[in-house]
């Protein structure tokens, strides 16, 4: 950054290390509106996102849109209950949440349309505080667990979105 002819160095806060975001993708045999509809059902996130304990809109009377607040209880390192704000919302394409108190916390859902299928991309980003040692410990413990949980969650999401609900499906096995 140039300020009054001098070069000013922008520094990150002392003791904070940014960790590369966790990014996973899965291809589903479903159209984008159906997949996006399931993603937008915030209260159902704990059903398929295994690292979440609860998820809810802060004001359930308002529809999901930009500036909506989402309250999450999760195993993501940080506060017990975290407040996120929707900062990007593009119908049938993208839902992006940013931490209300820390813009370094992000959860992004993106859908890429294909001819008869869709590709779901989920990105999870959070900082690790405590310097390089804490970052290393996080990579070995929490991050590894979150990576496994996110990969498993996308497999579960794939099953939910591809499941066909027919009126006679319940009795089809009998």
C-alpha cells in the first residue's frame, strides 16, 4: 500500500496464522435449483453437515438473503456459538457466509451447473490463533477432523439431493 510516497507494510495481527481453506466438491445427479434449495434450508444443515450441532436463522420470519444472520454451533475452532452473515447470495448458484465478528471465518457453497448434473463446491475457512505452533497443532487435530467431516458431509448431501421421493417409495420394499 502506498501512502504519501512511502511504502507501508500491511501486517496481520500478532499471533494469528491463516490456514489454507478446506475446499471439497462433489458431483450430484440433480439440477441446480433442487440442490440449492437443500443448501438454503439452514435448519437442516446439521442433518448433512456433520460438524454442525445446530444451525438456524437469527430471525426465522425473514427469508434467506444478503445480510441475513445465521447462528451456528459447531466444532469449528472458536466460540461455542458463532454468528455468521450472508454476504453473497445468487439464486441457484452461490451462498456465502462470513463471520459477523471475524471476516476471516467463511463458509461458501457454490453450485456449478452441468448438462444433467451439478457440481457442489464447499469452502470452509477459519484462522488459527497462537502463531505457527498453534497452526501446526490445528492442522494435526481440528483441521484433520473437519476435513474428514466435510468430505463425509458432501457424500451425505449427494445422497439426500439425489433421493427421489415418490408417493409409493415408502412401500416399495414390501
